[in-house]
């Protein structure tokens, strides 16, 4: 009997403690919900001012230029076909992927150039009092220039970089050949060339070394180098190195042959450029140099004739 009373008493104590904790938790939760609701109402009242202050605290480029840039990028992507975007990516690789430049920036500049070209082509001739035909012609020309201007600039950058790689390749291969014949391994000789030269070719060699350091095979890194450029001489060099590695040919002899062939090709290219000079200088000679020469030579005689034999 006493044990039953003890069990009932303990159960009553536990039940009372449970009710006390539950009631306290409900009261605390209700207070928390009320305070949360009041805080939300206070933040709602002060929300516009706080949002405005936070918005004004952001830089001008993030507040204004960012949305405008995104709008131009989206417009440029809608107007540019996917094949053209692939060509832009390829052209960026050939240009060495300049810092801060990507496909979005190029298409955004194309859309911006399109808008500026249309506005300038319509407003400037109208302010100068030009006719409708001249205004239409100027608008079409400036619009085309604004749309294709970034492509032309990117093409020129890629072309200049390829020509510089073609010019530097012969000297770099000579240094690579000397380093390999002196006893260095190919990777060490390539690092030696990259450290002692400057320009886009040295940057490409550094990239090849970095790819090999992160686990890419030597031949795969060299093939990626060939894919990133459109220089035929560099592709020939990479192909020769891949074949030498596949068939076990000594690298020093392959490098010596490649260096000699590059020297011959550079001499032939210089002779070819020299043969093109007379044709290239023909039109400047006819339209620029000869008229000025005629004015200098015949001008004083013509003036003397007019002063000596005046009109009656």
C-alpha cells in the first residue's frame, strides 16, 4: 500500500513538473512570437529608409553600370548566334585571353556599339544639316562599325599575338635545343626557355609547365598548346615532339632539325614579304606620292606661265 502511494506521488510530481515546463515553454514561445511580430512590423516601417541607405551605400558601378551592362550582355547574346559565340571564344584563346575579357564582355560591347552607332549616325548628320540619304548612309556605316568593331579589335589582337609567336619561335627553339644538348631534361629545358624569354610564347610555355604540374601528360599539354594557337610552325613543332615521344626518337636531334627548318621558313617568309613590297606600295605611290611630286615639280612652272602670259 505504501509503495502504491509512493508511485502515485512520484507520478503526480512528474506530471506537475511536465505541466509547469509545458506552460512555461508555451508562454516563452508566445512572447517570442509577439516580439518577432513587433520586430517585423518595426523593420517594415523602417524598411524603405534602410533599403534606400543600403542601396546608396553600394558603389556607383554596382548600382547603375552593373544592371546596364547585364542588359547589354543579354541583348548581345540574343543577337549573336551560337556559332558566332564559339568563334568569339576561339578568338579569345588566340588572343591569349586578355585579363577581364570574356564572351559576355565582347557581346555586350557589340550591343553597346550598335546602339551608339545608331544614335550617332542619326543625330550627328541631322545636327550638321545633312540630307536624308547622307543621314541614312552615316547611320548604316556607324551601326556596322559599332557592331563589328569589337570583332575587328579582337581579330587584330589575335593576329598580332600569332605573328609575335611566329617571330619568337625560332630563337626559343635554339635555346631549347642548346639546353637539351647541355644535359637538361625536356621539362627543365622548357622551363629554362620560359624564364629567359618574354612575350606570348613564354606565357604559353609557362602554361604547358603548369598543366604538367597539375597532372596533365606532357603530350596532352603540348597538344593543348597547339590547339590554343594558329601558328603553323608551332603546330609542326608539337607534332614532331609527339612523334618523337611515340617512336622513342632522341629529342635533341628532333629539336635541331626543327630549329633549322624554322630558320629556313623565316628566311623564306622574309623574302616573300620583300617581294610583296612593290605591289603594296603601288597604290600609295600613285594616289599620294606622285600627285605631291607633280605639284612640287610642275607647280612653280605653271605659276610662272600664268604670270608671264596673262589672260586678255
